[in-house]
C-alpha cells in the first residue's frame, strides 16, 4: 500500500487538473498543440419546454437547425433506449417526432404518482421484467383457520404411541396479472412553448396528477378490465353492518369497534383509515351510545403532527372514498396486502404532426400497471361466530 500511494496521489492530481480543463469553454495548450472544447451536447435540457422548443425547431426546419443536445438523445445507448423509447410504429424516427424525452425530465412524472397517491404510495410493489407484460404469483389458497383448512389443507394430529399418520397437503392458487394502460395527451401551442416555466408546470403537474388520480381511483374501486382490481369490488372485502336504528349518514362508536374487530390481527400494526371529507366531523363528534361521556382517548386521538388516529392508527382524508352514508365512505385497510405491478414508469413521446395545422405540439404520456388484493376471499378465524370473517380490507355498510 505504501508503494502504491504516491502513484494514486499523482493520478488523483492529474484527474483534478483534467476536470478543471474540461470545465472551461475552451482551453488551448499551444506548446502541446492540444485544444479541449466543452461539448454543448453533454448538457442536459433544464426543462421539458426547453427540449420541446428544440424539437419543434428541428422539425420545422427539416433538420437544418438542430440543437446539439438532441444529438445525444438521438444516439442514446441500446439499454437506455429499451427503458425510455416511445411506443408505436414510428419510434426512433426524428421526422415523426421520435426524439426521446430527456430521461432526467421523464422521472418528474413518476415521482408524484407514489408520493401523492393515498393508496399507491402504500401498496406492495412487485417486479416486472423488461420482456414481460403479464404473469402470475403463486399463493396459498387459505380462506379459513379452522382445523384442516390452514394453509389450504395442512392438518396436524396429536398422536398416541403407534398411531397411524394421516397425510395432508397445502392448497395453492395462482394470482394472474396483466398490465393495463393509462394514457394522457397534452396539446401545447407555439405560444405556450415559448414560456418554458409555464409549460413545464402545466405538463408535469397536469399529466402526473391525472395518471395519479386514475391509478388510485382504480385501486380503491376499479372494476378490473380497464385497470387494477379495486378493493371495493374484490372478493376479500369485509363489509360491517350498520347498527340497528342508526341514523342515515352517520358514523357511531360501535361502527369503529366492529370494523377494528373484523380486521385481520396481523394487519393491525400496519393498517390505516381512509375516509371521505364528509366523514371527518362524525369522527370528531364520536360518542359512546350509552351515557354522555366522550369516546375514550385511547380510541380517538390527535398526534403532535395533527393527524387524527382511531385505535392508534392514522386517518387519511381522500377524494376517492364515497360520499357519507355509502359503502366505501370509510375504509380500514392494510395496503401492504394490495399487490401492484408497474413497468418502466411513465413513458413519454411527442409529435408536431398530429396538430400541425393549428401550430400545436402533442405530448403523450403512457403508464402501464396492474394490481389486486393479495387475498381472493376473507378469512374465517379459528374460533368465530358464523359469518364473522376477517380481512385486510374492511368497510362500513350503507346507512
């Protein structure tokens, strides 16, 4: 190590000198006859609108005016091309709007989907290979914890000496998935393209919010064929009955207690409550039916962060929950039990030809995903009243 250290220090110094030279627009060494010029093509586009203007200029001039930074995108590596290329018959053709969006800009659309989505940010994500659009996950087909049903059919025996062993076996099921597609088209006029800040804000926020909305709406109540299977339409959803004589459009203390009891015990440390904004005042005013005392503090509290908690678990207000009094206005869920597949993030492409006569550039954003609850049916506990199943997803019946 001591022998190598001087060489390492010399190499480090030379590298630092080289980096300093590259940082200059142009450095000429007359003695050595060497000139190092900074290549503008190495600079990424700083905004989406900046790149759009460059593409528009290239197309209108039929290739005579080309921003050097477009050349770098045009000759992107094969691996990067696989990850970011546009879909369709005209991929990779500059004259058909085939310039790829800058990869660092494309990431702007994926990030809000998982940070802002009340459901999508909590789901369990599973991998999708680059050459796959569908597949399956093998799971244990267990719907009851009764003897002879655990793990779908494994059963143990308490045996006396010399007793015969009885065979048993687990039961499996196949969870099939197939990627669905969301698409957003955004038209930008030439005038709008000139305002880089405004255009970038409109496209990045508008397209990402729309994709975010569709994905989370489908996770909550989607019917399946056109998107992920929704929790409210899944076979494992448990719906708790309203109390006898309960007034319409109300939530009472007994509702909360009964929903908590129907949640699978292993899901309680990870669960959260999701409610429509109209439900919130009902939660603040919850009272025990017998007597005039307020609900016990251990059941309804506000944390230092200002988040309401029921049974110690956080309550999130969403626009996807149904109106108060309808099924789905309040949901108790462990979202880690919702499986979610996505491929490649949000893919982006653009063209000036779709709306050429109106001086507009069209930007397309495509997101492919699928999802469904991990369980096909609710679970019957080992000891339970008939019909008192449990699940990671519990809602309240209509009132």
